């Protein structure tokens, strides 16, 4: 019987404290960069941000069915491939 895989945390692959802290810092910069950018844009150029969000909303409303179909097909494909790989690994 195969042991279940444990999930690896952000710092699971490092041995040193400095490496771990650096990885956490890079992860946080990547994770929070979009919301911070949005807040900065909303403060500095609210008209441009409002216009951009309005155009994005209109585009998403126009193509909403296609966006949902593409997302669900991609998710289904990922789940099928993952299932096949898992079955192939458990059979061998």
C-alpha cells in the first residue's frame, strides 16, 4: 500500500531560516501585488481605474458564456488527466 503524499508548504524545500523567510517574502509579494496595485491605481487615477473596470465588466458580460465554458472544459480536462495519472501510478 502506498503512503499518501503530504502537501509541501512554502518553506518545505529549504533547510535554512534565511531561505525560508526569503521564500515567504517572495510568496507574499506575488500574492499581494495585484490587490496593492489595484488600491494604488484607485487612489492615484480613479477615473482611469473606473473606466478600465467598466470596460472589463462589459467585455466579461459579452463573453460570459464562452468564459464559463472554457474554464469548465479546462477544469474537466485537468481532473481527467490527474485521475488517469493517479490510476496509472496506483496500478504500477
